[in-house]
């Protein structure tokens, strides 16, 4: 029997849709499950009412504040690190991504949500050696620990270690390869120049050198308003699509660039966003399909700012 091209395309599309429905995202079936964010506390009032409390809480628990910024109205992000995070980063190849701890304050219906990226979750997603229980305990002491969120069922450590959103999507070890230089110092200098010039709409929030390694992490803001040629690289646009649930996942921001030796890389958006928003649907109003042009636009912007 002969099939038309239209029939074949329809069959392939149906098969793909069923695959998305049943295989993605991966949901935990057994064992301990983890979720990507921790809600520390909810307080009445504005962000300004609680900023000093969050800063002093972090510093009181041994965290050093690296930088902070307001990605959009009603949101503020503080990035901090600690000796435990730096040791964990240094102990793993490409471990620099774990060293900056992202903390968010987000105004929702007259209250301020204080939340942070879950280090126990990211430890497995980033394939780190060692544990981060001390980091988690210090964050809870500084900011609170009401509940974890960001995924209905959560993911097991094994699922996180081999995570990708679905077939054909990138894994942790498939980053954007942005540029390559003869030395770590040359690579860092090139990224510093690009960030100072806000190439591609990308600007610096912090720089963190991992002691005892040739790893340097830059936290970056990505704004079309800052010179980005493509609206799809804009972090404000991206978050307006994906961060729509009652508990806000603002601590997804900011994005990181990792200089590792002479190589400059960043986690692929189809991995980084998916692992932070594992329940996000493939289709619909708030879905990855709305962001289908963003991974390439982001790669272009990060490559430009890295001098690649």
C-alpha cells in the first residue's frame, strides 16, 4: 500500500506527540525525589522591606554575596557563595556551575516570596562529587525552608544525573561551546571585554574565580534592551512565558558562563531551562514551543560576548 507524504508526516507527528506525553518530562517512580527550588518564606510587604534581612541572613550563615540585580519589576536576585560551595565546585570537572547560589525575592499578590535554587537537586543535575547537605542546612537557617517546589513529583538522583527533557534534547555534558583561547587568563580577559561592552545584550552581574582551579564563572543578564539584536535571547521574555505558577521560580536567573581553562562554555538552554522547569509542557501557552527560537538566539548572544 502506498502512503502520501502528508500521511507520513501526520504519522510522524502523532508518534512524536505520544512520546512527549508518555516519556517527558521524566517523573520519579521510586526512591527519594528532589525538586529544583526551595521556598524559604513568604512575608507581607514589598521586596525593599526584606532585602536587608535576606542579605544579613546569608552573611550570618557564612555566605559571601557576589552580586545582585533586578531582572524585571517585582523581582530581585542575590547571588552568593560559600567555602562549601567552592570546595564542591573545585572537586568536579565543570563543577563551577554549582558555586554561585541563586536567591530570589519576588512580589506576588502583596507578599514577597523568598526562594532559592535547591543545591541538593543541582548537585545531581550537575554530576558533582560529594554532598551539599551543609550548604542546604545553612540556606535553611538563613532563609527558611517551608517546602520544595518546581515539579509536582520531583526527580530521583539517578534521573537527574542522566537528565534531558526528551529524546534529542541536550544533556549536562552537551553545553554551548562559545569560544576557545590559548590560556585561562586570555579567555577570562576576552569575556570581561565582551561583558563590559554588553555585546549581544549580555552584561555582567558577578565574577567568581574557583580557588585552586582554572575555572571562572560569570553571572550574566541577557536583555534585548541592552543591545541584544534578537528578542528571543531576552531573559524577561523567557521568564514571562515559563514562570507563571503561584510559587515563582525567579531563582532560575541569572545565567552562567563558565571559563574552564582556555575554553568558554555555557549550559545549553534546552538542558538548563528544562532541568529547572521539568514539568513545563512541550505545547501550549506556557510551553517550550513558545521558546523554540530562544536556544539559538541565546547561543548567538553568549558567543558574541565571549569573543567566539
